[in-house]
C-alpha cells in the first residue's frame, strides 16, 4: 500500500512539472504588429484590386479593429 502511495505521489509531481513546462511554453510573447497608416491601407487595397469605395470601407473596418490608424483630418 505504501508503494502505491509513493508511486501516485511521484506521478502527480511529474504531471505538475510537465504542466508547468507547458504553461511556460505557451506564455511566449505574441508578435504584435503596429497599427498601419490610413494611406498604406488604401495603397494595399489598391494593389489587391479593390475599388476606392470598398477600400475606404475596408480600411474603416480595420480602424475599428485597431489595425489601422484613423485618417488624419
């Protein structure tokens, strides 16, 4: 009975160590891209063949998501 308790304790400790290692591996920094400018968004949309009105709508959506800086007024 004592051997079983020791075996279970060792298995639990090994599981805790591997869980801690997996948590550490997942905590790697995520690469974040800085917000793009409005002009670069429109230029990229033009290169992809979007119409001017669709490109403005598309860039507005990206402004709302934080990927593109709002246009300078």
